[in-house]
C-alpha cells in the first residue's frame, strides 16, 4: 500500500528517498572514497557505485522476507552481523588492489 501511495505522491517519494536511502548511499560512498584516498582500498568503480553494490549485497532477499514477515525473519543480530561482514568481504575482494 505504501508504494502505491508513494506513486500517487511523487514529491513525498522523492523526499523520502533523499532523506533516507540517498543519504545512506552518499555517506557510505564518502567512507569508501576516504578509504581509497588513504590507500586502504583501491576502487575499480566510482565510490557511489561501490556503495550501491554493497547495500545491495546487504539487503538481498532477506530484506524482502523481513518486510513481508515471511519465514519467521525476526531481526537476528547475529545473522545481520554475518550478512554485513559477508557483504564487506565480497566488496573488498572486488576492490582489492590489482597492480600491473
């Protein structure tokens, strides 16, 4: 129902996006850009794209199950932490330094 209402009120949808998801992506992109600037990681894609990829890995389909209340998907802090760590590990493998 919420997505239907947001389609009817695109100004509200845009404000929600800017104050929530877009801000999160900008903040994460800044963290990744800072890490790249300090030579801690070597990004092969722009920081904004890397941030979007990482958030996508974090959310996956578990986000849908949680939102829909399917499969008893209460917020399990241990599972959440594992998913975050796995997403970061995959991202870091993708941005690992490649010389030559």
